């Protein structure tokens, strides 16, 4: 006899969401978690790093308003760490209390939380190795949601004290006097922004390419790079790491430039931020011959693996490693079991990069559009023309929207870089999912003053009838057409 309708392995964002969705269908579900509920979405991950970023932004804003030489802002690591711990406790308390009360009031006994390490034995049997005993349970369907961990390099000794991964960065004892970050992607640049905002750490970034954030368009990369440099961050561009080791309690690293010249640097700490890898080791995948991709991710089709009753969600798959995506996939896996949902679409997933300034993205950027040989039109509007940005005294940034090169002007993607960027992107994400053009945004009445008014003015520019004419502010309001491999600047009205 089968014990459960659904077994969810992993209590992070994807697994938690899947378990709660199974309850909605009235199914008997067990959630297995070997360590802490919330996973990397809560501990040593998204919540902790974003709490750090918010704290650092408060410090940065305070510095901007302290213009008297007699005032000095003394930021202590223990104060920031206390804030991080409070945020983690608040969220973990919510999750734990939610499950505790859920089980107490669960008259149908639908939900069970099991603590221990789960291993697949066959397509319906799971072994749970707890602290005191080991047992085997059975389930009709299984959802794998064990998340990911920082990627390590075999020639670097990450001791989480001197050379750290993103898992260890919040466990420092104090702000280091100097730190090198290996990796110029989102996580590396976010931590560089955090420590640069505080201003107690000399930060270095090792970038093997010619610019940071290489997956984004050059204008975004340039502005973030400029702001990091302005705060004293040194970016080792086009540099290959030859060696990194701990010597006398500090980090010594050797870089090689494009000409083959090598140079040695010394810093107090190092952060290795080169991506994450899925937690598939000792999960028992080999027992069922579940298909894996070349980078170790589970191959799935709309969350379903090659074993029909086993699903993979979140960071285990090769899709976007974001909390909102993980939760969506967890819920979708359950819906596939008991319903007939539309296939998941990843083309309108919104994301935020916690940098200076904040960056919000959805859909394609220019690089991606060109790689697909798409013709498109582009509008770029500077934040300095938006009334709310002026009122906030935060006019650095821009809004950029890509649309199809036709009369419909269906939205392909958007990038917002600046204050409140993450708050203005969702309307565009909705239009992308609906495969709609820009006219809906043109005719909406937005609150005033708000940053989203800049989005409305941008799409008005694409239609050729903006309030501000680009012929007057041609350095702040720009329209382009990319066609047949060539980009052309358009004047006030479109051709």
C-alpha cells in the first residue's frame, strides 16, 4: 500500500511551494528536509544577501546626507549581522509556525514533515535517514527539490574563513580591510556593491572578460562598472586566475593578463562566486537512471523527468535559478499531476539584480535579440526625465524597451536600471506573457509622480507621440531600429 500521494524532497522555495499546492488538491503529502526549512532562499542565500544589500543602501544614503565634516558614520559588522539574523529568524519562524499549525489543524492528516536525508530506492520508494532511525516510505509521485550549492574549484581551498563561498560570507567576524571576488556575474557584483557601499573594504573583482555582467547589454555593464569604480572597486579585466592560496592567514592570488604577464596580489579575504551546482549527489538518481545534462542538472520536460511519476523543480533543473521560478515550478509540478495546466513559459520571468543602481529585467535584451537574428525597435529613456526620479534626487539610470519591428510592436523585453526599477517591470512582463503590443501601456493612466510614468513615456516614443520630443533631448530620449544587421537612430517620429 502506498503511504503518500506525493513525496517532496527538499524544503526550500520549490519544495515548500509544491507541498502546499498538493494540499490544495486534497492529496496526502510528505515533505522531507534534512537541514533547515527555507533552503538557500533563506539561509546563506537570497534573503541574507538581500538584507545585506538593503542595509548597505541605507548606509550609502545616510552618507549622501551627511555633509558636515563633524559627523561620521560608524558602521559595525555586528550591527549588520544582527539585522541579517533578525530577517532570517522572522522568515524561518513564519515557515515553521505555518507548518506546525497546519499539522495541528490538519483533521484529514494530509501533511507530514519528515526530518532526514532522502534517497530514492525505486520510482515509488524513498529511504529517510534521520538522526535516530532510518525508514522507508512510498509515494505515488515524487518531486525532487533539493536545490543547489556554490560551485567549487579543485585548485582553490575554500575554508569558509579566509577564502569563502557565498555560503560563508555572512559568517565573517568583521568587515575585511580588503577582499577579492572571483567572478563578475550577478552574485559577485552584488557583493562588490554591498561592501563598496559600506566603504570599509577595498574590493577587487577578477573578470576574465573585458566587462562585468557579460550576459547583459554593454550600457548596463558600463554604468554598474562606473559606479563600482567610483566607490573604489578595482576590476581586473581580461584577467585569468593562475593561482589563489592562503599564506600567513591572508589570500595571495596570481593573475595573468592578455599579454601573458603575471602579477601577484595580496588581500585579507577572498570570495569565490562562480555559480552554483545542483544538489544531486547521494540522492539515488542512479538507481532510477534519471537523465542528467552535461553540467549535472536533471533534464526535465515541463518539470517531468524521464521517469513519468518523478518531477524535478528549482535549481536542480537547468532553467533560471531564481526563487520565484522555483516556486512556480514546484506548484506547476503538482498541477501537472492532477490537472492540465498550460506549459510553463520562461520568456516573461522578471528578475532583479541588487546593484548600484538596482537593475530589473524581463524578456530579451539586445544581445539575445541579435543572437536570434531578430529585427527590433528600441527605446531608451533616461531617468533624469522622470518627475519621481527628480523628486527622489536619484536621476541616474534608464528604461530600455525592445519591441518587434512591425506595426504591432509586441514587447520582446525590458531593462530598467535605477531607483524603483523592480517596481515598474511587472506590467511589461504581463504584456510579454500575453504576446501583446505597447498600446495598452500607452493608454493607461499611471499614478503621479511615479517611476512607471517613464515606461509610459518610453512607449509613447515608440509610437512617435511623446510629451518630450527626442529632437530636443536627444541625449536622454533615444529610439533605434535594428534591421538586417544594422542599427539606425530614429528621430522624433518613426519612419
